[in-house]
C-alpha cells in the first residue's frame, strides 16, 4: 500500500474549520491546512475557490469569521492588529502577483525597507539586501527604480524583499502570474532554492500546475474547502527537463 503523507506533528502554521464570507459569498467553508517547517505547500483550485482568502487568513491579513489559525502555537485569529502587523514584519514575508515595489525607491532601498522598518541600521541593511539581490540574480539592478526593470526582474526583487528579514513563512499569491513562462520558471527556481537553503516555509497560491510542481505538497481547494483530504496530496516530482517540455 502506498504510504499516505502525514502532517508534521508540530506545524509552523495551521488552520482549521475556517469560514469567511463576503456578504452572501462564502469564500471559505471549513478550510483546514497545515504547513510544516521548511515545507513548500501549493494551494491550487479554480478561480473563486478561496485560495487568496485562505492565504490572507493564514497571513493574518484577514480575520476569519470562525475557525482557528495558529502560528507556532499562537492563535493568530485572536491576535490584535498590532501583533499581526508585527508578525508580518518579523516572521512572515509576503509577495503578490504584482511585486508591489515602491516605485520611488531604488531596488536596493526596496529590499532594505523591511529591515529599516525593523530597526536595523542602513549600512547593515544594505549589506543584507545586496546579498539577497545577488541570490535572486538582480544585484546589478540595485541602483535602478522598479519602473526600469523587466517583469521577471521586478518579481525577483520582490522575492528578495520578502526573504531578506529571514522569515519563517513566505506567503506567495500567484507570484509568477504576471510573468512569461521562462521568467516565471526562473523566479520560482530562485524562490525554492532560497527557501530550501534557509529552511523557510512557503505557502504558494497558484492556478498554474507548472508552478505547483515546485511544491513539496499540493492542497486543492474547491468551494472554500480542501479536497480530497485536509492534508493534501504530494505533488509528483517534476524534473527540470519535464518542466522545459511543458513550457
Ligand atoms: N474582499 C472581497 N469582497 C467581496 N468578495 C470577495 C472578496 N475577496 C474574495 N471575495 C470572493 O470570495 C470568493 C473567493 O475569492 P478568492 O479570491 O479567495 O478566490 P481565489 O481562489 O483566490 O480566486 P482567483 O484564483 O480568481 O484569484 C470569490 O467568490 C470572490 O469573489
């Protein structure tokens, strides 16, 4: 018998029985999920199935109507806005489809920003930011402004900014959704490499099977709840050669 994937006994992040409605729309209907330390989990599903809402609840951006969200044993759904903002600054990294870089700041300053907000000195922040720009292959662009970057470069800068604080969890909502397939592949490969290197967990929302193939495990949402089981199914490994074939 094929062994069934088991949830990590002490997940870094977990949610159970989440519900969330917007007016009469039930975005989440009893959704549960567990994310292990260092795990890359893809949340997939049709448009409107509740993927982004689930990510927002897990990241403490949205408060569920009912159910529990726990981060390292702390109830996020019961935490105040100040604590949730603090966690997003210190423990979580967030990246969306459009990187949301600050257009007036240089690439380097964009990546320094979360460190400066966390109280680090500028010189130390710049050293760290340059390291992460290097890891994502965009150090040469450090002095440019976001408007001068290609879509792929901009998204890799956004990923560097999400990881520069050394978060435990990165929430990535369609991080390659605005990119062509090659740029998307490069950004995903860089993200997975960096996360595995630093032991960062990633919650990855995507509707793209090729992006989901980078994950360790996949949970499919349908109508606001996971199918077929709360703990998801492992994603079959996809070799780089197969990925090339698919692009
Ligand atoms: N802020 C909001 N106000 C009103 N309705 C919302 C809001 N956010 C989400 N919804 C609704 O909740 C449902 C789930 O939306 P959600 O964005 O979570 O789905 P999704 O799976 O991420 O979709 P997509 O893949 O299209 O981004 C949808 O019917 C959506 O219209």
